[in-house]
C-alpha cells in the first residue's frame, strides 16, 4: 500500500512540475506578445503624431491659400471696375 502511495505522490509531484513548466511557458509567450504589442503601439503613436503635424501644416496652407484667393478675387473685381471706367 505504501508503494502505491509513494508512486501516487511522485506522479502528483511530476504533474505539479509539468503544470508549473507549462504555466511558465505560457507566461513567457504572453509577455513576449505584450512587448511586441507595446512596440507596435509606440510606432503607431509616432505615426499618428507625425500625421497630426502634417495635417496641421496642410490646414495652415489651406487657410493661407483661401485668404490669397479672396484677395485675388477682390482685386479682380476692383480691376474689372477700373477697366470699365477706363473703357468709357
């Protein structure tokens, strides 16, 4: 009877060790996935920052071009009026 108890104890200890090894492997794999995800997140955040800066530049250029267009349209109207006066 003691032999069966001893064998059972050895098998239980082996099961515990195997479970511990498997759990450790899973933790390492998950930790590696977290590290990869964090690196990817940093890259994506960097891309987002550069795109936001680029977007701000584009918006400033758009406003500048819009103002220039308005000024040119005003000048066209003024020159057209002046041309009509000269033509008469």
